[in-house]
C-alpha cells in the first residue's frame, strides 16, 4: 500500500474512519488498519491529528509539481498504417481543450513507416506530432507501447492525455497510468475544461448507464481518459495546416519486451463498421425473431446502410454482438439512424442520440425512443417497412424515367 499507519503514534481517535469515503479503514484494538480497498485518496492523511497516517516512500518519490505539466496529448492509434477514426475525433476534442488552456495539441504516433500518417495528423489540427517509428512497434504490444508513452510523459510532462477506448486503448491506458502514477477515467462520453481552475472534467456513465459521473484528477498528472469512439466530433481537415513533426528515437533493452507478435491472422468474418457508417438501420426486441432482421437487411441494402441492433435483440441471439449499438455496444453518430422496434432504454439512447437524424418506428406511442427521434412513425414495423421499401422503389423508378427523358 501507499498509505500506512504508524501504530506507535495512532491514538485510536477514529477520525480517519469517519473521513474515509470508501470504508477502507478499520479500527482494531484502538489502532487504525488500512484495508485493501484503499484508493490512496489521502483524506485520512490530512485528517489525522497526530500524523500517524502517512504516505509511504514510493508515493512521496512520485510527488509532482502540477505546474510543470503543460499541453494536451492524443494517442493517435493506427492499425495497418491507417489512423483510426477515434484518433481524429480525439484531435477535434483535444483542439478545443488546448485552445481553452492556451497550450499546444500533440499527437503521439507509434508504429512503423509512419510518414503519411504523421502528415495526415498534421492536416487534422495537431500542433505537434511525436512520431515514434520503430519496427518493434509495427504491431501493438502492451509492454512496448506502454514503455514508450510512459517515458515520453515523464520527459515532456503533458497535463492531459486522451486515448480512444478501443480494444487497444482499453489495454494501454491503465498500463500507462500505472507507470506514470496517475489516475485514469475509462470510457468517457464527455470532456470539459473547468472554467474556474482549468481541471479536466471527465464524464462517464455509471451504474449501468442510469446516471452520469463526472470525475476529476486534482493531485496527479497527466489527467488521463479513454474516450468511447463515436461520441466526439471529428477534427476538420485542413490541407494548408502544418504541424511540427518530431522523430523520436527509441531503443529497447533485453527484458523490456516480454511479448512478440509472430503472425497476424485476420478473421474472414465481415467486420461491421458501425462507428463509420453514414446510415444505420437498427432493430430491437420488436423484430420478434431472427428472421425479422431479414426485413431490416432489405431496407439497409436499399439505403446503402448497415444493420444495428439493441442489446435486447443481441441477448435473444437474433444478431451478433458486433451489431450492437449502445452503452455496452458501439456508440454511433450517423447521418441517418432508423430505429425499428426499439423502445429506447437509456443504455441504447446513450449510444445513438447524437445521430444527425433519428427515425423511430414503434407500435407504442409512449416509447422513450420518440423523445429523441426527429421523426416518429407509430405503427407495426412489419407493415411500415414494406411500405418504405415500396416508396423507395417508386423513387428509383422515377429517377430512372427522368434519366431516360434526359437521354
């Protein structure tokens, strides 16, 4: 533990027990005992009237001067030399934060053969790009990436570090935060700068999405967040923008890297790119059966969209989890979102309510989905969707006829 009790000094007053917000202190034989669920918040240290509770040497060694930390960093995740959309989204959000704080925005790019990616990040608004180009970083491994980024943080001292909450980001974020002795707020859906003191306000769903918790990191730096893909607006592309691209040389000693990627085997299963789709046609429990989704597939194909689903439909086994939209699935913001047979549980709304246009189809006129919908159709989806398909066919026929007249 980083908090310990000097038993010879402890007088058993019980003040520490009262101030601990996590019930992490027991009083046994009039001596305070720190339990394993201690979060190192330090409230007991400040409250002890006889200085019997202290931070151990490891904690003292990593005490920092917050004023030394400046700048906003974004981990620009790339795979097979393609920058992920969430990285562009984080650059957009990071730009707002950097401007509010009056600091620079830096993209941290790791991999191999990164010249084109570095230029791309430049065009999306980064002031600086730290390009770490090394063959050992071509494929992601936890120990290599965590070491490089933690070393850069210790050296350059950014005040904010943003990472996409992807499969890689969710692995990397906690490792880096542990190495640099700071906190991490996971799966954030909103980020703001406190107007009063400049701290990062990190908001994420809690208790199954039934309420939103805003978390701050007052005593450690950098302030680190992983951010759900699809919840932030992408940065604007500017062909004339130019960043300071810095090549960072790294080397690894024997024992630094405990894992090695021998081969990458790609799945033959089609990937559902929900977070990048401009049109999504989603179904819920109202689809009734697995066969019900065949009707949605026809509509999605007609609109050049992809199929989404609520958690209820996935839990029923009607469609794979990769199609799930919502708090426990993918967060999306397409131009058009059609919700068929979806009642609108808060967990689902959290993942799609930022869509540009929402069309809801449901038999229940009081369904919560209608509260966020731009257009609502109260009716049986098995009657409504065939009519939509017929109307789209008629539009196609009209367009074809007009083209024939022009010829």
